[in-house]
C-alpha cells in the first residue's frame, strides 16, 4: 500500500483546511487509515482514525473540530479541520493498517505541514 498525503498549508487561527490521503496498491487489504501529527520536539500522536467499517475515533483535543471521512471510489481519506488553533501546527501523516495472511502491516505517507498562525 502506498499513501500520498496533501492539503497542508498556512492558515490563520479559526480557519479551516482539508487534508487528503490517497491510497494505491493493495487497497482492498486496508483495515483502517489514521491521521497522525508531530510537532517539533513532540511525539507523534494519533489525531483521527477511520476503519473499513467507517468507525471513527478522535484525539480528545480535536473532537468537534476535525472530521475524518473516506471516499472508497477514490481510495482517499480526508481530514476536515475546522476552528484551527496554533497548537494544531504540526506535520500531519497518514498511516494505513492492512491485513495480509493474518498479518498486519503499516504504511506511512509523506508528511504534509500544517501551520496555524495566531
């Protein structure tokens, strides 16, 4: 599975951005796709995840502001980010969990930088 992340940029506090994660390759094996972020000097953290059955889960600090969704026809997962705060500034990465022969594999896309100015 290969992932291509896009959509980052510079936005003012209170603004919105939508990130996209396009999957290719063995996409039928994907069981979940998550968005992670890593700010300078901090650990990478899971922001939101969506399963193949459309179950979602969010980091507490983004609940009510971020929405993860998927377009199966396009093999793409989106992260709609509203009411952005300076503390949301980070490089965002998407990650796919896939299953093959009862084994799980994890693949990362390249990061996309989100900068929220105050």
